[in-house]
C-alpha cells in the first residue's frame, strides 16, 4: 500500500547553497505561518551557534501542507564535518531536493550527499538555486550536475531527475530556466509528482527505525524516525532491538506520541506507516534501534556511518588558572559529558586513555570538534585540548592516511601563490576551471595538510579565497608536512601584562593579549614569524626613579593585538601545546610550563634524534 497523504523529503546541498532559506520559503508558502506573522530569516537554524555562524549543524524536522498532502521536510547540514547527520536521516525519507548554487555549481559536499542518496535509490529533484545572481551560470551548472550524476554511475531513471530553477530568497521557482517563476508552486508540484509516497503494510505489526534522538525536559528521551509498516498508538507495548547488536532486546511502552506540524511538535494519539513521528517513554533507545511490536521482533538495518578521521585529546585543566572560571572542572564531569555527546552524535567516538584525566575524542574534522568544544564551554565546562591529529590506518601492511578533495575558488592573480602552498602541503592538482576573473581548482590533499591553511588562504588571496573540502579515501602516507612556519611567544612569569613589557615584546612578533591581561609562565602570548619559540617578559615594569616620571610611558604605542577565535587557536597549536578552554577565555599554553624543563626535554629529544 501507499500512503498518498504524505511525502518525506530531505534537503541536501553543499554549505551556503541555500538549503535553510529554501525551507523558510516552503514553510511560508505551505501555510505554516499566519499572514501577519513576523518570520525571522533562517527560522530552522534555532541553535545559538548556528545563527551566529550562519551554518546548519544539526538536522531538523518540520512539515508543510500542499493540496491536502503533508510534506515532511528534513533540513540537513551542508558542511562536510557534519556529514554523519546527513547519512543517518536519509533513511527517514523517500526522496531528496539536491540544492545547487547557480554560480558555484556542484562542490565537494554536493558529491558526498548525492552519492549517499543514489546508493539508497532515493528519488532526486535538482533545485538550481540563486538564479537571480548577476553572475549565475545556469546552463553550465545544469551540465555540471548531469556530469556529476554520470560520475557517480547514476541509473537512467536517476539521470532523468527533474530540474527546478529557484530563488529561495525571493520565494520564486520555475521549471524553465528562461522563464522566471512567481511562487513555489512548481517546486511543490514536482515534489508531489516525482517523490514517491511512502509504501508499507497498514495491518502488519509495527516496525520503525530510530534515525535521531533528542531530549525533552518534560517527557525525557525522544526517538525520531519513520514508521516503516503498521501503526502506533499511545499505550502500545513495544520491543527495542538492533541489527548490529543481537543481544539488545528490551521492552517498553509508548508514553507520548508526537508528529511535526510546521515547526512545532503536535501531540497525537496514533500514527500510521509512512509518517515521521517522535516517541516518548523509551529511555534505553539509541540511534539505529528498531521499535517493533512484541509479536514480530525483526530489526531493520541501519546505515553504517563513515569513520571519523581526526582526533584530539580532552584533558582536565591543570594550568595555574584552573578552576577560576568553570562550573564543571573534574574528570567525572568531563567524561560524563563526552560520552553523552557520543550517544547523540554517531560521527563522534570517545574512548578512555591510560590516564584517568584524559580522553581521546575522534570526529569528522576541525570544525566538528570545535563546535563540540564551543558547546561545552557555553555550558560551563573547563578543560584542555591537544592539537588535532589525523587517524592513520594500516592497509595491506602500509601506513595510510585520510585524503580530502579540496576545492579552491580564488582570484586569478593568486593562483601561483596558492599552487605553491598546496605543493608544500602535498596537494595534487586534479582540475582547473576558469570562472571569469577567478579560478576554480580541485586538489587531492592529505587531511593533515589542511590544518591551519584556511587563514593562510585568506591572507594569500586578500580575503577573497573560498575553500571547501570533503573526505575522499585512505591512501599511503605522503611524508612529512611542515605545517607551522612560525613559532610562539611565551610568557616568562605569572602576573599581569604591562604596557612597557608588551612594547618590548611586540618587536619579536604579533601579540594576542592587551595590557591588564592575566598571564602565567608558559602561556603563549603571541606569534613569532621567524619560526622559533621565544620567551618574553610581558609583565616587565619600568622602574621609576627621581629623574623619571610614570607619565613617560604615555609615549609607548602598542600595535593592535591579533584577536584569536577558537578555530584560530586550534589551527595555531603545535605538538607541545595545549588549548585551555573555559567559559570566559581560551588560552594557548605549553604542555611543560617551566622554561628550563622545556629546554631539557628539547635537548633530550635532539640527542635521541642524533643517536
């Protein structure tokens, strides 16, 4: 049977191609809001960090109505680091809207998400967005999308996917690239005609795959998924099982049942196959579990999430300033929070180490881990993290490392500089395509070669460079990469930074701190462009005498310090440094704080290398 009253679609695309704006207009024109209701931009980006950064981090559900049909919409992240969110929610839907920018065309994440959609045999509707851009290349982008379909070995049926030409910002869509649309009706009509209605058996025992989990302060844990067959109602007894864990077989009861109506959850008493619902009352439920009726316990296979490729060590803060700003500072708090995050985010791996105060955390990339760090510090956690490292594998007896496909869009006069930097980082050029006064370049590059490169790219291209990357494969180790061409300026003693000390220190390089900043010995206070670590005394005072007044310090002029964000600090870190993270501050520090002990350790290391 088919449930013709429902369509389930996911919006997939590369970052900044307009997914969330498209959902905004679909909700507006799908009669979700009142005519006089004020609707904020990017209404689906409800998380504070999402709104600050302008990116989607977590996949979210909503729905709208068109001609009596309920369209369940899943908005997904576009950044490669959150690809795990996309992989698991695709099991909830029967089709996807592939959104592609009318100027940029298919990008690395476009390939990643489309490949997964094609593997699951989902129906695809291609939406060429931002057709009102003055530099739009609509016909060329259509050809590029079709080439991508062929590269991914799409079937003849998949190659016949319909194209819709839209401007999500103005809420207009058309089936003809040369005829501007008036509203989103052509897009809705295409969804109804091309995306199949969910199939299932209404009289069969209940079976539902849990694709997402959330926590609600009032009803506890919520299991979200699509009902594959049968129906469910409040008060039903169920059994939880798991395809990859045959030992799991726990019983439960449906306490509350919710469905999505617009942006809100609506409490209901029953639901039938094909609908996306939230079930409350199952505290043992995990992502990937199957909710079954007791008379037929048959688990559904869950998509295997790609392995994380970057790892960091999270440690209890042991700096001289430890415990002054955080609410949760112990190893128990840190461990509890990290393992809780690993349950919600399947792309995250957390493991204990030989030390009770340190934990290894593996993720998809620097941004994936930096969002975790930012969320934890906002919740009052205080801890330290090490430099990001890639995860190596041994394949056929060879040491292999993760390789990324990186796409760079740069001004034509910066191509030489960028090519040189890519060569230093072991990048291998695949393709170069002119785009007016700019050049689009694609490289295969070791993932560790991209650490710290984003800020360099912006410097080399005068702020005009655009970079996007996604995981490609594991390949044999490419050799050493000299990632850091600069050193650190390190505080000599504990105290308060003084204008006189900073004035003398700034001759050595760029400073990260201002007068009045509290520092401790071993804390990194700046960058030395010459490559070596230098110890500077930023607390040094100018001693007064009978012939010297304190007003003479007014002549000292300090350079504007470099303001380091969390991502900047992670890019800056060296092997022998930690990043101290608190709710109020981020500080870079040496692992060994004492200057003399650092020199001894360095001497031992050099002697060992010589031997």
